[in-house]
């Protein structure tokens, strides 16, 4: 049953997944081209100088893409469950409710992981061939908050879509804005290194919001 549910979610989001993957690749290529242009016109030494003296990473083009992809995937996956009245039917499956929701969310999170990993590998491999390992590590660590923001955006959007009352949707929407803002408050590269472990735990705990939204729906707390 787990495999069937997982596969159903992958089918439901396959179009958004492929479009998002293509966009992520294009943005990754654009970021690489920005680095390459600087290296071609001023030399690789100039890249090193700017990275060391100005804390520039040259990849701001991808900064806001992860949460945008997370929101798009969350809407595509979860909105049909409520708007098309599928959730009630889904909850009648002979399968534990909490495990069902976790399996659905895991399908979305896995797709996001693939999208983000492909983009990060593209950028990381190019940097590794251009600058030192330490600089490459510096750049990739600086992208972690952005990708975590993408996972957070997906989980919060899923909770909003699964919620049955507009009042709580508004509250969850405001929470989403607040949470995502936190990940972009500091522009300095690696500024979030110390809180990354806590942010990962927080991201996992966000799954509870969707579980609670479904519980409220099953109890009949809908508009």
C-alpha cells in the first residue's frame, strides 16, 4: 500500500516536477554563466579576489527559486485533495492516517531533494573546477538556507492546502511568510551555519502541521 500511495503522488506531480527540474537546471546554468563571464573577462584570479574580499558567491540568481518550487509542488500535490474532494476518499483507504500523510509528504520532499540536488551538483562541480575546495564548500554551504526554505515552503503550503477553514489558512499563510523571511534576513554567506541543524529539525516538525490539518478535516472542521 505504501508503494501504491507513493507512486500515486509521483504521478500527480510529475508535470510540475519536470517543469521545476528544467527551471532549476536553467537557473543553475545561468548562475554558472555569470561566474564564467567574470572569469573570461577578468580572469579566475578576479573571482578568487571578489570571493575573498567581498564575500560574493555569484549565485544569487538561484536564491529565491527553491521556495517558489516548493510552493508550486505543494499546491500541485495537495490542492486537488481538498478542492476536488479527494481527501475524504483518500482517508477511507485501509491504511493508518498519519502514515498516509507522511508518505504523501515524503513523495513531495523526495522530488524536491532531487531537483535541489541536481542544481547544487551542477554549481558545485563547476566551482570545484574553477576555485579551491574551501571556496567551493563556502559557496555550497551558503546555499543550504535557500534549499531549506524550499522544503519549508513545500511543507507549509501542503498544510495550507489540506486545512479546511479559511481562518487557519490565513494563519498558516502568515506563518509561511514569517518562516521564509527568516531564511533571507542575513545576506552574508554561511551566516546560517550555526542554526542549520536546528533548521533541519524544524523542517521535519513542520510535517505535523499537515497531519493536524488532516485530523481537523476528518473531524469535520471545514468551512
